[in-house]
């Protein structure tokens, strides 16, 4: 579930081959201007993200069924190899919507290996998610926005590993979701350090999401090509990255 949030526009070095909508306004490298109004910066980043989400969603939904199944199979194999023995571990998954990778085979392998699956539930708008236990084949009920979720009889748990779909991602491990902010809110209230894995397709990689102070980087992002560990992945570097991009502004 993502209750929250193109290779054609990215060169091999991770830079844009041509500025996407508003990118020339957001990045001083294009405009040469320096941020003066932080509130305006936030508004313009959010405006850029809306446009980028639309573009990336179209890219993801353009993948045909046969290719998608093959990509999902590769992602599942990489997840299985990466995480290994999950006996006694609770893994937070999601119900795929709008072309997100399907991890049904991975969910079955978790349960078969003695682990537990859990799915996120929106219990209140604009509040953190909770997770309830679930097994493949178990009946789900419509939740907020009609996204299926376990009913109230399922146990509420705190996953040690959290897997979330990405609509877009960058080299720092920052994620574009569907825009609701639910996943970041959920991570923000955790007192521990869960392993957080974003899953998506390689063609959804972008140069930057222009991370803001509320954005939380993934432990890693996994695509059909394997795991991508964030560049400069310690928390100090990530915070500096958020702060530096938060000062970039359009005009």
C-alpha cells in the first residue's frame, strides 16, 4: 500500500538530459539565483513534485503486463537474496496500486520461512500508519480511499523491516510516494531504526527529489537491477543534503 506517495530524462551520470518542468526554476545550476523566501521554495518544490509524480506515474503505468511480471520476478529474487532468513521477523509490505510492484511471491516466502507479513492501515487522515498482521490469501477489507487492508481483528505490530513502493527515487535514497506523506510520518515517530527498503522500477530513477527537512531517506532502494545504497548514506550527510536542497528556489 502507498496510502501516503524515466530513464528518458536521465543520463547515465544521473543528470537530466534536458530540464523537466520547473527544474530550471528549482535548481540554481540552471537559474543562477539564490533562495530568498523559504516559504516560496517549499511551494515551488511541491509544485514541481506534483508535475513529476504525474510524469512518473504515466511511465510506470505504461509498462505492459508481461514486462511488469518479469520485472517483479527480478525484484522478488533480489529481495529474497538481500534479506535472507526472516524467521521470527515481521516485514511490513503494501497492497500494490497504480502499477506498483507486486510482491506476492515474496510474501509467501516470508510466511513459509517462519516470518510474519504486515500491511499498513490508515486509521486517521494525515496521521501515521499502523501495521496489522496479514498472510497471503487472507481476506482484506476496504480502508480509507478503498485501499484494501486487514480488519480490526488482526494484530497490530511494529515491523522490523518496512518495504514501501517508490514512484520516484534519487541517488540519496529519497523517495517520491503518492504525495500523502503517510510513510514519512510513520518513520518519524519510530524510536528505533528499522530497515527501510524502497522498491520500484529502474526507469523511475531521477536526479533528485529536492528533499525537504521532513523527507526521510530509505536504507536502500531495490529495483530489477538490484540494490541501490544511498550515496553519502549516513544521517549527517542526508540532513545536509535536505538542508542544501531546501534553500533552492524557483522564480
